């Protein structure tokens, strides 16, 4: 008798994923949409802005590297930049290590 009662007891699950669990699929789609619009999309947008900034680098522009070094661009090459950090002190750095324009960073600090 006890086995018969256990077999008839509800499982507590409203439906499985494959057998008519439309709510589960809807919930998964909603979670993916939330992740996409709040995490993935803004990150891709920011990466494109950084790429465009690095493509538009010009000689004479003041920049800040990812390591915090402030300097003025003297020469722009295909994948590197010659940066003057003091009078007659120049270093060669990779373009990808340039973080921001110095004027942009100063405006952000002023806020």
C-alpha cells in the first residue's frame, strides 16, 4: 500500500524541459536577453570605441598608457607608437597599451 501511495504522489516539478515546459524555455530566453542587453552589448560597444580611438592616434596628441605613463605621441606606426614622456626621453609602446587621451582622463577626474 505504501508503494502505491508513493507512485501516485506528485513529483513537485511543473513540467520537464522536453515535455511541454514552455515556461522553462521562455525563462531561458528572457535570461539570455537580459545578459545580452546588460553585459555583452555594452562591452562590445566599448571595445569598438577603444579600437576607433587607437586607429585615430596622431602625432602631437597627449595620451595615457594602461600603465599610467603620461606622454606625447611623436610617431605612429602600424602597431606601435613612439611616446615622449620627458624632454628627449622617448619610449616605444604597443598601440594596444594606450588607454585614453590625456584630455579625456582629466575631464573624467574633474567630475
